[in-house]
């Protein structure tokens, strides 16, 4: 009992929360939509009434019928007009509410203090659920849920108005029709909700079926599908997942169809009884023929007012979305780490510019220190960084090398303030970056990640999005052009159909696809734009993996020149590319294992020297003879 | 037209074969629905007329029939719809969709999967096979609705010929409605690019991989603002078009309502006169107001049939394409069990459809059995295309490849594939268990523990497997909440997969160590060279290594240097370095080698 009450309370709260979204579309618009919906709900009752009036007028010799005929025509026109204007109204209301919902989700995810909370599987699952971009029919958006809830409410207007017409004939016919109508609604709604849940339960299988189905035409996998003779296997796998979902759904289809007998009986018996009673009553002088016709129409109106179940499904489909968004809000709006007010002011005044004095000197590159930094991914067994100490001197080119999985990329994220060390700290000119504030600190850092973003926007936007905000005008076209030139993009720009404005995606009008190497140059230009906009620490994580030999060599030749006055951290596992660095550090087991110039490290004869020798060896001799001499066996 | 008619027949036959009883049920629902629709009008009329005349028995009968007709019309419509969708979905998912997938996978080559005309059609059809099947049903239903329309017109005519004037009024409404619909469809198409863009921006902000860069750049507010502007722009453009459409449709309704009112006035006037009855008024109201929706349903289903053309046409195209290509796959010669002589390329050329110049241009070279060949060159030099020709993923335009003297084109493709193995640069990241992701390299032996273990060992992936939470049974990839691997780890899985076949005559390694660090690369190469040498001894296997990194190729028996599709140099590493006046290889090697040179 108590459980039922609690469940009802929770359901009511969710329903109220859905309705509370509606004003977000703008009150005037909402008022019009509600008015249209209510008018529509009143139509069956109105049609019954005007039909009755028309018949009575026609049956009375000498009475004028013109007014009654016009009324019938007017009700028809009104009904159609309402239903026709519903679509644009609903499109607007839905579009506005859902856009707002999606903006909320985006803001929640981009404004957390650190990245690790966003990366957690829990948050990612919530994001998928809260996206409100339906791909399957069972997925609905918050606005669809809110509108569905509105329809559910308006249905009762239809029920009450048609019942009132019935009551005008005789009050005791009302329970005879309303009770079975509500029962029928319950039956039909129950069937749909059950069907809906069976479908939703099978969604994981559905997604897998979708995945394997897609593989059959994926260009990358196509080569393996053929080489290994996997085609039939993949199709079969897709069918297996499909049946795992749809066999239950299909069984329920048939079950629901069989259950329709009950629905038929539950509706036809009371309706037939009411009609017979009314017919007999009319011959005994209870009411006019017109009233009888009106009752027939209104009697069915009672049923048709409540039997539609699409709105209930909208509510059902939107509930998980709203619930996920709520959970995200609760999870992600924990108060940010306290900042030290004094320290913030200190840095802020240092970086603030007087508008219009673009030639004012940039703040110099900071002296960055990582002091005893430890970091572990949530839920992983051990830390990736273990008490790491590292100094980045103003303006130097520092190379970080290490094996796959040594923690190089993690280090770049800690440096950029994306992860907060669980122990130790990162300082800039002696001030803890937590005290500077994540946003302020990130304005001084820029990173070319291995998996850089490929914006489906213009080339200019792609570069200018390296640094937004601050007090200078954005985007700065000169900085965009300068950065592009420095990154060696000149020939690429010349080849673009609309120059800087060309969208970098073939799916966009007039857009083009760049090659992997060209994209890498765009990503580099983006970071160089940031350095022109005030960033003084440039982190390059494997920046040349997609470049060909000549372009790579050319880029490194010019690197020192284009990063004047900026501290550069170059992360690489290819040792040939880091020799030119001012200093090289070797990362191993989450600490700095070796540090020095190339020559110093070679003289040290440690791991770096060993790795370098290994790579260099291939150029000195082929591996055949090495095998023969047994070096590798 | 004839093609579509034949397709309708074929699809109905497929429904009939798959779901005989349900297909009959849907057809029965259509028939019963039509009877109930006509019965409702006539019964309402009879109720009123019998009440006026005081015929109690007829009145009670008519009242019951009215109730039954109301409910049956509703239930039959519902059951007919859900059962039709059931049949459609079943046939689509178990019959048509697999047919489309096989059109992709059964073609020997992969060129079609790189052609936009093919991919666009796949995108149009994929997940919408139901529309292909429903196109047949929409033809059947449109026919049933025409019957219902005829009944409606007959009922109206029986009351008064004047009511037939409603038919042209409904026509006017439909024309205006269609004009509005065209506008809203046009708006939808015009905004679809922005719709995709707002989705893209949303995904960038909410995916951790991309949002890290956005945070560092401080670009989040700018991107949220753009996403909102784009999304609302789409909504407003679509709502504006719908509003215009609504106004047009309403104008049409005004015409219809005016006609309806006038006709009704005539019926009402004649109701009091001989030959007329009050019941006629009820019939006129009930059927007259339904006329337009019957017309619309009929037109709607007919235009559905037309609209499905956007899916049916590509489907037919794909079918024809696959049939033509499969008809050409007739080569049946068996590949040799071991290579004894050589794989020879004779004036081989291949041009991508629509490309200005050949990707592989007149390449001739002999690769003796048991050779390790390295193919080097810059991006776009044709080295990967060359490998695809060797693995029969492309058919050469001119020239040929011979295997121990037999033309590769005459060797059955499945047979040649069975003696081939490869690790491609853009390998698959199969979202399945580790062991299965490896076992996919030889589906016949996928279930064999020993086979999978041997492949894992050969690719040095044992340590990786044992570190996974459930070892070989661990689900890989984040798509279904499995363990996500790093680039290098995925590559190891791909290498292990390539080791499933134990006696390949051709073994392809396409940039096999691009994302591995030096010691791992070293380790992998040592293993692969050992494997290649063993295979060469066992069955004369040829190993082809594609790379743009010269550290990986120096020890090959034969190096092929590609430039702009042409084979510009070939020989051993010392031969190529010793070429008088340098050469492409010497130059590119020099660029990388200086980085390692002693300072």
C-alpha cells in the first residue's frame, strides 16, 4: 500500500516536472497551443450538439434551419483549422524546449572543473540517455513528454464535455459509458506500455544488431571481411542480435492482437446497451430524434476521447531522458574547488589588456613546475603518474618521451588543468594553478591532442577555435592567417574552393574533406592561433603522426622559429623527432626517469640511449643480419 | 513502372510465404473496415428514420449495429495497422535487410564501398527496409481506399446528387494541402544540413574525447551558442514553412466547408419533402464530413507508394548492381598449395573511378616465392592500392598478376583469400570479446582455443590479454561498455587476427607498427620477420610490408619504391642507396636517417 502511494507520488512528481517544461517555449505560444488543444477536445461534444440542433430544426415544420446548418459547417471548419495549425505550433514548442534542454546538457558537461568526472562510464551513460535526439521510436524528447502530458490532461476535457452531452439525455447513462471507457483506456494503454517496455529492454541487442549491420558496408572493415571471409558470419551475427530483441517484441504483437477481443467486448457491450436504452426511450417520448442522434455521437465520443494512447507513450519515452538530465545535474554541479581570491586577482591583472592596445606586450611564458604530481584514473588499479616532478622553463622546447602507456598523454592533461592531481601540485611562476582558476589557466595553455577535433566548420573557424574568450576581439583574421602560414597550410588554403570560408566536411555545402596530414596541420595552426592569442605553453602530443616524411622534417626544422617566446612541450615516442629539443625527459612508471639533452642522455647510457640505439640501428643495418647474428632471438 | 509493379507482386509473395495467416488477417481487416465504415453511415440514418416512424424493432437493431460499427471500425483499424507493421517488419528484418547486407559483402571487390553512388544508396536503404516492404502494402491499401471512396460517393449520391459536388471541393482542399506539404518538405530538406551541424556540435561538446580540447581553448560558450543558433534556426525555418502550409490548408478547408454547408442546406430542405428523410441529414453529416479524410487517405497511401521511391529505387539499384557483379564472379581455379616460382605483376594499372590519374600505373615486377617485399612511398603514391590489387580487393583495369604462372583473375576469389592474410592500416575495432576479435581472422577455426592462443602468441598479445578484466572473454571497445584499448593495443589485436591463418601464401602488413613505441616495434618486427621466414620455408609465402617509415623496410629482400602510382625504383636496400646520383629512396631515407646520425 505504502509502496503504491510512494510510486504514485514519484509518478506525479515526474509528470508535474514534465508540465513545468512547457512555459520554456514562451508563454504566449503556449497559451495559443493550449487553446487549440482544448478546442479540439471540445469538438466531438460540439459536433453532437449541433447535429442534434440541426435535426430538431429540420423536424420542426416552419422552423428556420439556416442557422443550424451554418453551425455544423462552422464546427467542421473550426475542427480542421485547429488540427491543421497544431503542427507548426507543436514544432515550435518542441523545438524551443528541446533546444534549451540540449544546451543545458552541453553546459553541464563543458563546465565541470575537471575532465575525469565527464569521462566516467556513469556520466557517459547519463549523457547518452539525456541527449534527446531520438534514433529509435521508443526514444522521446523532454518536450514530447511535456506535450504528451498536456494531451493526457486535455483528454479529460473531451471526456467531461461528451459526458455532459450524454448527461443531458440522462445522467445515469454517464457511468454506464464513462466507466467502461476508462477501463478500455486502461487496457489499451497497458498493452502499449508493455510493448514499449519489451522493446526498450531489447535496446542493447538492437544496438548490437545495428553495429554488426553497419560493418557490412564500412570501408575499413570491408578489407578484413573479405580477406578473412567474414561476410556471412557478420550478417549472421546481426541476425542473432536482432532476433534476441525482436522475437519477444513480435510475440507481444500477436498477444496484443488477441487481447483486442476483450477491448472489443468491453466497448461494444456498454455502448450497445446505452444506444438501445436511448432508442427505446426516444420511442417512449423521452427526448427528440435530434437528441437521440446527438447521444449516439456523444456516446462514441466518450470512448474516442480517452482511447488514444500516443500521448501516454510520449510520456513514457521521455521519462528516462528527464531522469537522466536530473541525475547529470546532480552529479555535475558539485561546487567547484575553492579558489584563492588574492591569487586570482594577481594573475588576472597581469593578463588583462586595455582594449584597443593590441600592441601591448604579452605576458611572458610562465615558469611551470609539476611538484610530486600523482594521478590515478577513477576505478583503475594504480596511479599513472606517481609523484612526478617536472620543470618547464620559460621559452624552452622540452621533449617528453616514453613507451606506450607510460603516462605521456595523462601528463599533458594534468598540465592543461583537465585533470586535478590527487597529490602534489602544478604551479605557474610559483602560484598553484588551482588558485589561478581552471579557465584562467587554460587561456595560457594550448594543446594539440593526438585525437584533435575536426570541426565541420569553416577553415577559419577551425583555426580560430584554438582560443576563444579573453578580452580581445574574436576571431582575429590576422592571427588566423599567421598561424596557418606557420603550420605550413598555405598551399592547402590556395586549393580550397571558398578559401578560408570553406567548410571542412564534405557533408556540408561547398565543403571538402582534408587528408589526415592536412588535418594535423589544421590542428597545429589552431594551437599556434592560441599562442598568438596569449597562450604561452604549447603542448604537442604526437603532432606529426599523420604527416609524410618531407612535411614532418620541414615542420621540425621550423618549429623553434614559430614558437618564439612560448614554452613548448613535445610528446613523442619517435626519438628521431626529439633530438632538437633543448631538454629531453624520459617518462617511465609515472616518473621522470632520465632528463637532459640528447647528448647527455646518450652519454648516460640509460633507457633513452638504448631506445635510440634500437631505432637508429635499423638505419645502419637491415634486420636480416641481426637475426642471423642472433641479437633478437 | 513495370519494375515497380513486379516488385509489389514479389514483395507481397514474400509476405505471403513468411506470414500466410497474418497477411490474410490484414487483408480481412481492410475489408471489414470498409464494411463497418459504410454500415456506420447507413445505421445512423436508419436509427433516425426508425425513430421518426416509431419502428421499435428496426430502431433497436439499427442502434446495436451503430454501436458495433463504431467499435469494429476502430478495433479493426488498429489491428489491421499493427499486424501490417508486424508482417512488414518481419519480412524487412529477416529477408530484405539481409539481402541488402549481402549486396555489400558478397561482391568480391571493395571498390563499390568507396564509391559515393553506392554508399548513398546504402544509407538510403539501411534501417529502412520496412519501407521497401510497406511500399507493396501501400499499393494494396490505396486500392482498398479507392473502393471505400467509391462507397462514400455512392452513399452521398443516394441521399442527393447535390452532395456529389463535395467531391471537387475535396479536390480543391487536397491541391492546396499538397502545395503546403511541398513547402514544408522543401524546408525540411533545406535545413537538414544545419540539423546535422547542430548534432555535430552537440556531440563535440558532450564527448570527453573532443570536449577536452574545447575546454582548453575556452571555446565551450561559443560552441553552445552556435549549436543553439543553428538548432533554433532549423526549428524556426521549419515552423515558418508549416505555418504557410497550415494557412493554405485552411483556405482549402474553407472551400470544402462552404460546399458542405451549401449541400447540407439542400439536404435539410428536402428532408421535409416526399422522398427525403431526417435520416438523410444524419447520413450527409456523417459521410460528408468523412469524405475528405477518405480521399486524403487514398491519396496519402498512393503518395506513400510514390514517396517510398526514395528507398525503393536505391534498393532496386543495389540489387541490380550486386546481381551484375556476382554474375561476373565465375573464376574457379584453385590456388596452389605452395608457391614455387613467383608472383608476377605485368603492366598492372588501376584508376579510381572519377580520378584524373591512375593510382597504379603500369607496374611490372617479379616477386620470387619466399620473398619479403617492402613497398615504400609517400601518401598517395599508390602503395596501398598495389596491395589491394594483390589481395583481389580491386580488379586491375589493365595488366595482370600471375601466381606461379596462373592469372590471379582465373583463381577463385574465396580460394585465393583462404591462402591470404593481412593486417591493414585501418583495421577493424570489433566490439566483441578479445578472443573473438582475434578468431575472426579465420572464422572456420574461431572456436578453437589452440588456434586463437597460437595467434595471440604469434602477435605477442598474450600480456595484453592477461591484463584485461576477464582475459580473452573481455568485451573490447567502449561502444557497448567494454574495455577501450589504446591505438597500439588495437593494432596488436589486428596483428593477432592476421596470424590466425597458419599457411598463407600471401601475407600483407600495411603500416603494421605505426602506433607502437620503439621497443614494441622492434619486438613485433622481429617476430614477423621470423614468421615470414618460416612461412617462406614452409610454402614459399610472400610477405608484403607497406610502410612510409624506412626503419621498417631496410631488411626486406626486395624494396619497391612507388611515386605517383609508378614503380620508380626497386632492389635491395644497399642497391637503392648505391644508385648513382641518389634517387627517391636514397633521398627519403636520408631525411629520416639524419635524425639518427651521430652528431
